[in-house]
C-alpha cells in the first residue's frame, strides 16, 4: 500500500473508529467539489448546502435551514419518501441522514445495489462501507432519518485503487 | 486600525525598551508613524508594510493548514466556518482578502463563506451556486472589479 493511501487509511480510522476491522474501501480521491449531501443525491459536481448567503447549491423551494426536516425535503423533491429502516430491499434505493446530538444534520449516505453504503466524507474521499453506522460517531453522530425511492438504474459500487 | 497602531501593538506586548533606546529610536519611530499615519512613503514605512504583509501571509498559511487538517471530514461550511482557525481568518478582515484570493487562484477552495463575511458581498451567480470552480472565478472577477491586488 502506498504511503499516501496508508496515511489516508490511518486518518480515516482515527476519525471514524467504527470503520476499523470492517471491509470498507476508498472509492475516490479527495475533492472539495462535492459533499455528502450532493453525493447521496447522486451529484458529484456541486457542494449542496443551505447556507444563508445563497452561495452554495440548495434545491429551489426547499427551505434554507440546517435542519433534518430541510435535508429530508431536499430528498423528497428527488422522488424519495420516508421509510423506517436501512435494511436492503431489492428495487429500492435508500438514503440516510445523520445528525449530531443537538439535532444539526451532519451527513448523508446512500445505499448501493449490493446493500453496502457509500459516503462522501466532507472534502475528503468517498468510501464504500458495509454498515450504515460505520461512519457514525463523534463527527457525524448517528442516522436519524431514512428515505427510499425505486431504483431507476443500477448504482455502481466499483472500487478506486489509487496508484 | 492604522499600520502604526498595529505595529505598536505587536511591539509593546512583552517588550522592554530602555529609555536610552527609546530616545535613540524616537526619530525612526516618528518617521514610521508619519509614513503609516499620514501616507508618506518612506523606506521604513515600506519595510514595516512588507513585514506586516509577510507576517499576515505566514499566519494565513498556518491557519489554512489547520483548517485543512482539522475540517477535512466536515460536511458543511456552516461547521467549518465555526472552527477557531476559520474565525481567525475572518477576524483578519481586509488583510486576509488578497491572501484568500491568491489561494483561490491557485486552487478553488471553500473560502467563500469568509469572503462573504468580510466583504458582505456575494458575486456568485445563481447558476454557479455549489460549483466550486465557477464560484472561485466569480470571486476572482469581483476582486479585479474592486481593484484588489493579490
């Protein structure tokens, strides 16, 4: 394993200790171009955020508030509906919204067609992780809301192997 | 704050100056204050400005590095902008603007929150929202229109 990749792994597992000893994989290079909300919505070209200055992308007609409700509405506008859990269901694409103990939304993850999950970690890398809760903890809190929609087309879950 | 007040602030903290040294240095101090307060260009003024600029650039670089390391996994600028290092850059105010624009030109990155807080402007076009490269370009063009140099 190259030194840069090793450094990335060490940093990841220090910040997300629940990943340690699980079969996760780094699936992109680090980039500030998009964040977890965008990635969960299938967009890797923009940073999604309801900032009060109107500088970042946020779906029109969804309130610009840092609330789980506003984040849920962003996904409802994409054809998602609320559901009860993250259990894999054939033909369904699921998204989970995480929040900190104070209720502030912190992260969103998307389920892949094999039941694993994909998360963009801030300005860092995308990863594929086995359990939804593997990215929970100190930084992202825990999943608080689940949404689902019919799968339109197969999601990709290929791994990226940096040289 | 004028440059003279800033410099005096930096020099007066924890610095002992003997009466003899103060008397010896008074003419140069007078020249510096004349330059900074009254806008006269002197070699000492230029040297002080360069020192201040270099200090600010180094300080900014250190703060940017801390932000990169400690905020790498945060998902919103709302959280990143609350980090003490980011707040410090906003506190630098207009001194930080050329440093931010210079950094944006090298690599588009998330300085937009700071730029907005410092300038109270938002030159980002609606169709560019969230597109980091395009947002950076909007701000750089704002900088040029505003006559800024970086």
